[in-house]
């Protein structure tokens, strides 16, 4: 089966007054229909810029996608004209955002906002589009969808608005759904419901999902594959179980070590292994990256080679890639 | 279907009427003035142009309800006929000025770059001139007539509206729902019209109702200088300004009633505008 989404060699830069900021460098991945790929990393590692690059929503200037290709069903989005790209957005590749509280127009009913998009892409009549909006709200398990469709965003809770956003994103049955931290702004019980919902709809529609998150708990729950990013580059890619069981790169190892577990560190008599570990140091500024591995300054295993040369991203174990001289 | 729509429309109106009693008061004031203006000939008890030397400066009484002016013309009838000019100028100039200002502001905020830079400098030049001076220059070059008066007063209103809308658009276009709309494949112009423009309505209504009053006063000043709507057609502004200096002590009704009419319209439009702004914002409902 050919992957629905194929990203290769994607690089996005920002031309700023302080110089060239390489926000995303040479990122490649692919996602099959019905599969979920998670992109994880801490703030500022290029996750969101990767997502926006897929949608071609990088503000230009100052941003620029300098190289690479983003193929959806074989069509390279980066080669399309802006009007052609507009037709793809929403119909072939859709996106849901982090802030459900502000991602809907406060002056328009939720049903109308979904209907607008259906009319735009499918050329449906007003009535058909309205019906589809209600049907989508039903799909995302909003009770009384017909009544809710006539409500304004402020009349809904955060979780319900995020459901409405998902309904809008999936209304035209896109091949690819880019979810940028869809649950970060929601509380934990709602998070789980939203993730379940995305999973169920994905199965139903066969959508390929790119899930951007910094929450490894979310990754473990819903993703099949994981890409770990650091300072704009991919540092590791593997199946979820594999990555959680034996992370190769010291950065994801550090990330996994920094997750608190219920029961750990409860008393003073914890063994050193059970202590919550942190990754020392700070993410380097993207306009002033070190010459070698970007993680080297924070890495306990780093040697002279790590500081001098960027490690290649290569196959280290079957279906398990990493960019590390030490792995 | 249409029955249910109009039903919910009237429900909505009665609901908002109970919620904003001051707005209703403002609305009634405006409706009374507009009806008086439309049916001026039927409502006015006397001919507003008919002079009567014997009734010169007559005090308010049973015949001349609000007194008579120097030429013996009935002030009440002249006020009712003057409502036509004053309301036409006020509403016309405000709507034209706000409409164009809104379009310019939207374009500036959206297109940005050199276009924005250029237009902003032009509006700054326009704002450097007082409203009256610019209106004066425009009427002087176009010649006095009702239409030219409206145009002359509307043009100086454009910069203020344009700047307010522009700054509003600049912040609105960074809103997540605008980005979300882009992600659904909407074109920039469609987003500007259906997502950004409606959200600039609140400041626009406040601004427009505030301007309504100043347009009536500007028209008064233009008339006083002989550049407004030509004689003998009455306008509130001219009725006020032509008698203010001379008769304010001897025949104060010549000043009080036109002044009252102007104040009432400004007051009514402000009340109505505030209520409209709140009623049109879905977040204020429930």
C-alpha cells in the first residue's frame, strides 16, 4: 500500500533580523491510510512549523519552505499554485488546532462554519451543507446536533468546541488530518475522549493522521509510529512500542526518563533509578545551532565527534532510525 | 419555513427590546424623527416657507407652537421640514463615510505593505485638517446642494473609520479562527468578508453613532457659512446658527428648539447604537 502522505527532505526557514532561522531541516516521513504518526519534541523544536508547512500556511515572508516535497496521494503540495493549494486544504488535507476556544469565529453559528466549508469544497447547496454539518456534529458525538449546530461557539465547552473543530476538519473527508496539539488545552478526561474520537473517526474514514504533541502519554495511546524532533531535525523514528521500549537517541531517552509515574518518588527511600530525571540545559537557538549534533551540549554521552559533525539519520535496528553517533 | 423565520425574528426583537430598554427609547426617538421627516408636509401644521411680518419673533403659543422666527415663519413646521435635511445629511454622510472608511481600513489591514503605507499617509494628511475645514473646501469646490453637502461631510469621516477598522483588522487577522479558516481552504478575501469584517462591527457602530452627531453640527456650520443646503430650505443647523447670536436673549425659542432637536437625535442614535452593538454580539445573549 502506497502511503497517503509522503514528506521528504522538508526544510523551512525564517528570514529574521537576527539571521536565518532553520526551523525545520530535512524532515521526511510517510503515513499510510488509517495510520497515526506522532511528531514529538519540546517547545520550539519545529513541530508546529512542520505541521504548518504541510498545510502551506507558513507566513511568507518571513517564512519560506526552501526544499522538499509534501505528497498527498502522489500530488506534491509544494508545487501547486496558491488557488490549487486552497482546493486541497480542507478537502484533501485538513488541520485541527491547539486552541479550541478561539479557533471558531465567535459571531457565526457552529453549524454555519462547518457548512461554509462543505459549500466551498463540494459545491453543495446551503441545505445539503447544513444537513452535512449536523451529520458531522452527530459523528463527533455532540448530543442534539441539530440544536447545537444553531449555537454559537461561546455556548459550547472547550471539549465540545474541539469536537466541532474535528467535525469541520473531517466534513469533506480529507485523506490527511494534521492535528497540532489537539488536546493540550483540554483537561485530562476530555483529552482521552477527544483522542478516542479521532481514533474512531480515523478508522471510519481511513484518514491518515499526523499528530503533533509534546505529551508522550498521548503518543503511547494513539500513535503507531513516532518521529522525535529536536532543534528542527528528526532525531529518531520508530514504531511506538519499539521507541518506548528501547529509545536509541539520548534525547528521547531523556524525555522518557522525565515522565513522572504514579507511585514513583513517593518517599525518601527511592532508588536512584526511580528518581525523576531531567534533561539539563536549554534548547539551542535555531539561528545559532552548534556545528555538530544539536543535542551534544546537553548530552552526557557526547564526545568530540558529536560536537564537530552532524550525525546522519540512519537505520540502526530493523525499522528503527536515529541520528546519533553513539547509538 | 418563512413563517418560522419571521416568528423567531420577532421573538428575537421582543427579547432584545426587553433586554435593552434604553435602546428601545433611542429607537423610538429615531423612528419619530424619521417619520416626521418623511411625512413632513402632512405633519407640519403651517407652511415652513410662509413669511408673516406680524408674527415676527412671535413667542410660542397656540398658533406658533414653538414660536416664529424673524420673518414670522413657524419654528415647529420648519423643524419638521428641517429634519429631512438634517437626517439625510447625518445618515447619508455617516453611512457613506463609514462604508468607504470600512472598505479602506479592511483593504489596508489585509493587503498591508506599500499600499497600507501609502493610504495611511494620505489619511494622516486628511486628519491633519479639521473636519469643518475639509468639508468647507469640498463644498466650496462642488457648489452648495444637498448631495454635495453629504459628500463634503462624508469624505472627512473616512480617515477615522479607516484607521479604527485597520487596527482592528490587524489584530483580528492573527486570530486562530482566521488561520483555521485558511486551513479549510478559504480564500483571503472570503475570510476578510465573512470572518474579519463582522468582527469589526462593534467598534464601527460605536464610531458611526458618535459621528452622526458631529455630521449634523458640521452641516450647521456649513449652512452658517452659506455653503450648506441652500435657502430657503430649513435645516436644524442653520436655524440654530442664523439666530444664535442675535436672538438668544430676545427670542430664545429660536435657539432652544433646534438645539433640542439636534441633541435628541444625537442622544437617540447613541442609545440605539449601544444597544445594537450589544444585541448583535452573540456572546452577549443567553
